[in-house]
């Protein structure tokens, strides 16, 4: 048996008729940049998440950058985040000349540990970026409470958690700003790069819309120094179709996770989803010992696996200048050594799930 990790092809085949029609409609109109589908998508995304504004952009990375720019993160500022995330989270902080300040993760959810945030707050701290890793949010109430006590902005890195919920509310709409990614392998993926920013704050929304198009106030008049960060109309057309089916896809992912849970129970430690949350299961990741050998063995049986992520950010070469060392964030370091993602997509069959569980 050979198992497909994300099975993007099957997903395309399933909705091919609708997607092809939508993409061809854009090509017929040649409205490739900021066509009407972009606005339609933004309205649909905002309604789905339950916030006033959704602003599409060219990637999840740009979503983070635009959010940080909108709240005036500047050289010398400090932004708190977790070292156990994709590089983009801390990279965008550093890109603006600000200092990423790391806080270790909670061992159960792999999200930033709110109990360890306050000791890292200084007069220079401006924002906190919790990351909703693998599709599950952090404890956002606890983080928002700390932020409001200290006058900080909270930007959720929801690149992996679009559609997840926290206390019944949707990820991306849980703090001042939420950022997501439509990278093809994310739970809601487009056919290239894409992302979106969410907020209830009208002024921030207006500023982020402007920053996305070179800081313009009107054509060729520039109020801010911005970026070229628009989402293509073709990607918006694809996403409009996929968003219509997203609740079905998400329910299927969650069903696959439940079946993995049942099949692995007692054999392997299961992913922990807090009772007040649901996961979008961007990944189904478990902790294992002797990971390299296990990955090889699984690969030989046609089971692809992945590691998200093998090296915490405080140990990355590009962040050596921050002066962190091994041992600074022990939970992130241990989890990075042990974590392994299993194939996860809406189409895994019972037989495939049993096969993976059997091999484990
Ligand atoms: C994917 C991802 C990003 C970046 O999104 P892109 O669309 O690839 O730029 C940022 N943060 C996290 C946690 C991610 O998983």
C-alpha cells in the first residue's frame, strides 16, 4: 500500500468542475489583479470567521508582516512568540527590525504557555504572537488577558488553524488580528501562495488594505511604506469554490483524526486537543522515540511522514545573534526531537488508517 500524505490531487478531482469553471471565468475576464472574486472571497471569509474584516494577501508570511506593520512594530520593539513554529512567525518580527522574544510551549497543546509570558514582558514589548500549531489554538483568553493588562497587541498565527474553534469562536477571530495561510497543503489551500488577515478593528483593516498595495491611499498616492502583497484573482476564484466545501473537508479531517485516535489508543501517545477547542488538523502529529529509524521503516512500507519542526527557532543559525542556547526552551527542544506527522487529508480510508496504525 502507498499512502498519499496530503492528497491534493484527489481534492482537485473532487471539485474540478467547479474550480475549472471559476478559474476560466477569471481568464476570460483577464481581471487578474484585484478582480471581483477577491472582494467576494474577502466577504465570504469574514462571514465564515465571524469578524468584520478579512483582507486577502499573497501568503501567510505576508499576512504576518502586514499585521506587524499595521501595529507599527519597529526596530527595538520586542514581540513575544514561541520557538516551536515555522520560521515565518519569528522571521517577520526580525524583518521589521524588532526582536523575537521566545517563550516555551505547553507540553500538551504545543502552543505558547501563557504562564511563562509575563516574565518576558519588558517596557519594549509591543505584541504577542501565539501560534495555533497543527490546527489547535493556544489558550487565547489567558493570552488576551495578559495583553490587555500590559497594553499589548495579540496577533494569532492561524496559518494552520483556519476553521478551528476556541470556546465556540473561530480561529482567526480570537484576538486583535488573525493571520492565515492558503499554501496548498494547509487545511484550506489554494493553487499557489495565498493568505488572509482578519480583524474587527476598522482602522487596522483600512491600514492593512493600504499596506498590502504599497501603502497607497488612492492610485499613485502613498500614505505608508507598504509592500506588494495582493492575492491573485485566480487564487481567489479557487478559494471561493473550496471555501463553499470547507465545512465538509474539515469534518472529514476531524473524522480521520478520530479514527487515528481510536486505532492508536494504547499504542502511542495521542495528540491532545483541549476540551474547549476543536482542531483543523493541519497535521496529525504524535511523539515517538527513535524517529529517524521509524520514519525509514514507515517509508519502506509506503507511509510518508514529516517533521513539523525538527529544530526550534532559538537554535536556528539565522537567530544566533539573539544569543539563545540549547536548554533555554526544554519543552520545545524535546518535542522537536520526538514529533512526527502522519499522513493527514480528508480522503484517508479506514484501511489506510488501520495500515498506518498497524505499522506503528
Ligand atoms: C505555513 C505557515 C506560515 C507561512 O505561511 P505561507 O503562506 O507559507 O507564507 C506561517 N506560520 C505558520 C505557523 C505556518 O504553518
